[in-house]
């Protein structure tokens, strides 16, 4: 049967005797995501990520790498401690008409992607954007402890959940592009016809031709912060493709394209300088680490007087900034 007309056999299945698959809720180049109910825990919803059938039955080197990376992603989710990452519930393999397909069962994230308010033109306050960025930064620093680079921070990959001590809580659900730089055999980006990591213009430019390092995640954090406070991408492109992005970078268009002071009425002193350093095209001209970038951002916020309160969300932001500033 042709892959285009093959029937999806997973809806209705019961995996591991307790996860009832309802239906597919998302699909990418490498995997599909399904909504399911966990019968053993109050019928709670979970998300099940399944590797594409073609990648499971193919013997090509690229398919082998994707299978290895799928396993690596599950191991990462089991290791990370940050609440920003969707929790891993269970892993397994199911038979799909004779093809063994690995799956991972994760916490179901109930929220909307950051891309939705940005598409609607909503601007976050500088304090609100800082809360989200600092929480994401702590999650990324958790990965960097294991020498892992996330490589795919973009508005589409950040889910905003309501509730919790910080109001909107950013959550990350996809580690499929994460790698350990320098470890061979796990990267499929940077070549003709390959799966490139990251989403322009939120991806660091070097991801087009290299695996990237911690400074690549730093770039994306700066780009997300900029977009949240301006409702604009750091660089306008005719199409959100690597071809257009590379052409703009080669043409030496500045990042960000519009400094904050040209978009906002009031900008804390030094904030444009911090963002310009985070968004340098060349990695060696950026901050040396995510922590260095975030500490400079926190210092600008503290000096601006935006974080003077001790109650409510201002107080929570103040506590978050204190945590960042005390990290060594």
C-alpha cells in the first residue's frame, strides 16, 4: 500500500495496557503526536509521540540516525529537571503491520503556542517577557549542564500554560533537534536535502552549516525576548526559509532589524545593547554563555526600576532574577 494512502492504525489502540489512543493532534517531518487517555490515573490526557513509519522500516543512514535521535530525546526528557519541559511518562514500541515503531508518552501540555499572541500583534510587557525568557533560560541551562544544545527555540515550540506561580508558564515539548556537539553520528543537519535544525529567524545563522553550540541557544533566547516585547521577528523575511534567511545575513542586514528604541516608547537603558550582543550573526561576537547574557539582562532590569515590587508577579520576577544573578 502506498505511504500516502496507508491507514493510520494507532487511533483506538491501547498501548501498555492503559493508554487509549484518541487521535492524531500533530505531525512533523520525523514523528506524529497523538492524544490519549491514561486509564490508570483518573483518565488524564497524555501525548504520545511516535516515530514515522517510513523511518522505522528504512535502512538508510538518515533513518538510522533519526531512530537513534528519537531514543536520545526520550533519554533527555528523563534526565532534565526543569518544569519547563514536558514530563516523560513512559516509553515503548508497538507493531504497526509488522513494523516496530518506538513511542514516548509525555505529559499533555494544555495551552497555546507563543506564536499565537505574536501573530495577533500582542506585545508583552518587558517584565512579562523577562519572566518567560528567564524561565526558558533556566531550562536551557539545565540542558547545557549535560553539554546538550537545544537548537530549536522558536515561538511555535513554546507552549504557554495558564496558572502556576508565574502566571503564564512556558513549556517545551520537543527535543528532537537537541544534540551534544562533537559527538559524531547523531546530526542530520547542514547538508543538501537534510533536516535543518531551528526556525529562521529565531535560529542562530550558523545552524545552516554547522551543528551549533550553547551560543546558538543564546541567540534564540534573545530573539524570543525581542519578539515578545515588539510582536515582531528580529528580522523580516519574504519567506521563513533558510534560503531567504541566509541571503539576508550575507547581505549584512542588522539583527535585530529594528532596535527596541525605534519600536517602543520607553526602553530601559542598555537593553538594546544587550540584545544586539545576543543577536550577533557571528557566534564569537555574542555572549560566551546563556548565563552571561541572562545576568546582563537581569542587571538592566534591576537598574531600570521595573523590578522594584516584592509582591505579586513583580515579586516573583524579582525572585527569579535573584536566582539567575546568584548562579555561578
